């Protein structure tokens, strides 16, 4: 499995390729707020670990392994955002909260959160009760 840092890069590369059709070192650096030299080092490591194919000055493409991991990481991020919205976390906190927790949860925990989201989606009155109860505690 990739390290949390590797996951951030794979996720961002996956998103860039999905939205723009390509991912350049400069795009990755800008998206992750890191120096291009850091991106180059990580991209070389991801190439060695067969998550992508990198050719200097030509760009990069994700391997099937990289695409599968990227898709799973984006799904995990989206799921956690949905979960935090569902339980009433303020919108302005959601992105940073997800960034702070996504690498620290096991895939088993992610699966249980998905089950909980499904449960609340099937029982919207219980979600309303949860949000109502949370607001009482905020007062």
C-alpha cells in the first residue's frame, strides 16, 4: 500500500487526469502546494512502485494499479465529505477535516462509515433527529 504522502499524490494525479486529461509536474505542485522538485521526486518513486509511468519532459500516465488506487482514494475522500455533511459538520470545516482524517482510518472503518451513510439515507428521519440533537448541544 502507498504511504499517506503517496496517496495524496496519486489522488491528485487521478483528479487532474480526470478533469484535464493530463497531469503535469507543475499542475501537481500547484494543487498540492509543494515545490516542483518535490513532485518530481515523488513521481519518480511512484514510477518505481508501478503506480504510474513517468518520462521526463513528456509527462506521466497512471498504470492500471495507479488508476485503481486513485479511484478508490477519490471515493474515500468523497465518502468522508458526505459523512461529515450528513452528521452536520459546518461546510467550511469539511475539506480540512477530511484531509486530516482520511489517511488515519482503516478501510474497515471506511466501509462502516459507508454502511452508516446508507442507513441514514434509508432513514432520513433519524438523520434529522441526529442533526437536531447536535444543534441542541451547540447552543
